[in-house]
C-alpha cells in the first residue's frame, strides 16, 4: 500500500515538473506563441499511447504462447490505458487547432491515423464484451490485438504517404524536424513523466483485472457447489 | 507439398459449394450495385468529380460488400458442424485458411470485375486502356481484404453479434488497403493514367504481413 | 498572452481524462472488494 502511495506521489511530482518545464523552460515559438506548448502534452500522450499498445501487443503474444490469464489481464489493461492516452491526443488536437486555424478538426496525417488507432482498440474492447467464456475471450482478443498492432505501422504509413499530399494546414508542424534542442529535451522529459503516469494507471488497472479474474473463478465454483 | 494439395482440395470444395447456388456471388454483386447507385445520389457525378471520387467510392463499396460477404465464411462451418471434420482432414490448419482466403479473393475479384463495366458506364470513366493494371490492383486489394477478413471472420464467428462485429473489426483494420487501393485506382482513372508503383508495393507489403500473421497464428483461430 | 485559455483548456481536459480513468478504476476496485467480502461471508455462512 505504501509503495503505491509513494509511486503516485512520484508520478504527480514528475508531471508537475514536466508541466513547469513546458511553460517556463521551453522557449517561445516564433509562429504560434503560447499555444504551441500544447505539443508537450499532445505529442507525449501520443507516444505514451503507442507504448501502452506495444505492451498490450507483447502481452497478447505471451498469452497465445503461455495461456496464463495474467497476460490477458495485462493485455486488456494496457489497451485501455493506451486508449485513454489516445483519447487525450484526439481531444487536445482540436483544442490546439482551433485558435491557430479556426477549424476544430484537420485531416492531417497524424490526427487521422490516431483516430483509426483509437477505433482499432475500441473494437478490441468491444470484442471482449461479446465473448463470455474467459479463456476463449482471452484467446480471441489476443489474436485480434496482434493483428491490430501489426496494422498500426501500415495505417500510419499509408495515411502519411498519401493523405499528406493534399494541401492542408500544417497545424502541428513537424515536431521532429527543426525542433529546437531545448524543446526536444522538454518533450522527452514530458514523455518520461507520461510513462510514469502510464505505469501508475496500468498497475491500478492490472490489479483490478487480476482481482476480478480470481473473484470470477471463486464465484463460479461457489455457484457450482 | 501436402499443404498445397490439401489447399487445392479444400479450395475445390469451397468453389463447388458456392457455384452450386451462387447465392453469395449474386447477392454481393447486387449489393455493390446498390451502393454505387446510392452514392450517385449524394453528389453531382460530373466527369471531373467522377474521376476524383470514383475510385474511392468503388473501393468503399468493395469493402462494405466484403464485410458482408465474409460473414458466412466460418459461420457456414459452424451451422453444419463441419469445422472439426475439416481440421481432422488436414495436417496443417493453414490449408483451411489458404483455401478459404483463395476462394474469398476469387469471389471478390469476380464481383469487382463484373461491376467494373457498369461503373465505367455510369460514371463515364474509361477503363479499357488500363484494364490489366486495374485487374492487378483489384487482385492485390482483394487479397488483402480476404486475408484480414478470413482471419477476423474466424474470430467473430465465435462471438455474439457477429453480423455487426465483423465490420467493426474489419473496417478499421483495412484502412491502409482503402487508402492505397484508392490512390492507385485513381491514378489509373486519371486523364493521363499512370501506375502508382508505390501503392502497388504497399499493397504487396500489406498482403505479405497479414499472410504471414495468418500463417503464424491461424491454428489458434480454429481452436475448439 | 493570447490563447492562454486554449492552452489552459487543453491541459485541463487532458488531466481530467486521466483523472476520470483513475477514479473509475479505483471505484471498480473498491466495489469489487465489497463483492469479495460478501462472497467470503456467504461462503463462511454456508460452511
């Protein structure tokens, strides 16, 4: 219990430091002024979401190989946490776009790909609600999770290759190209803080899932007797 | 070589089953036709717009049709309880998938080619000069749709609400196919048509990735 | 300081989403703990 509280406090401190860095250490952007600082939340969340989905992918592989339900628990927990971070990306995107361009949504490559990513993992969660038996549910969702993650680079690749040819407002800019070194450092630090948050949320969700699984087993045995 | 012979035998079974009644083919053709006509009500199909939007609409129609057509793929086996018999008859479960996806690709390709002249007439798009390239992109796109669709069909057949679930799982997964195929097809419908090799390459990569995934994990999809 | 409210809105929205998720998990965990207690009690009574 104490470890959890300590961990939570550490994460909060990290996040606070990252927020401070985003506002006071990172330099001002010449073109966009203050608003560009959303980048540190937006992009760090995107990278963290992908990290969570990657963890889910590994857990899915491990389940198919080992058939231990704790890998299923990790798989669904990581997928949900990844979905949370991806939701933040999709929400902060329009909030960033609107003052800069006057429109809420742009079909820019990254935002569109993120939306498809979001849909893929929503489908993953929906699939789970439609299979009753725990082992079958674990296997089927693990397999879909594997296919979904293999699809991710193809989604991003195809949309980036062909959907960025059309003239459209470059809202986010290219965070990789021509990024000031200080900005990059603040961004990386924000990402580390987000990874801390991801670990915290993942741990909480995983514990819940494991507990639920054990509860289900005992409940079924009690009903059977 | 046993994989190849098993697959051929099973493929023969799939084709014979379908051509006996041809119900899947006819309903799919009619469905795509309806979609094409309905789409025409949503915008003014002048020549320019048709060229630009035509390929997108065509592939959307193919995707929707495929997600309906692929429903029966494994449900059919469930209804007649033939899946365990199938599994016992082959050493490698991948043969079952290969046969089904080959059949599905064939059915899809057939319906697409049947509809191409109708689409060309209705939307005034010249297809004859680029026909062989169109067949290539239709084949690669349909292969991708079938590989993913057959795998996901095996998954959704074991869940509730499978009619709604399959499109839900399949359509987001197939966005790369939609993007790439639309682009290649649009380039072929253009005033001065050209072959987008980047797109063709991408489709090949997609097909290979999912074929490999199906080969690696197919047996688990068929577990009892 | 233009757009300050947008930056503020973005950060608030982000933290809200994380917080809501955290709270949901916490709530479900304590509800589950209650269910476990109830199950334990009913099993003990049955014995």
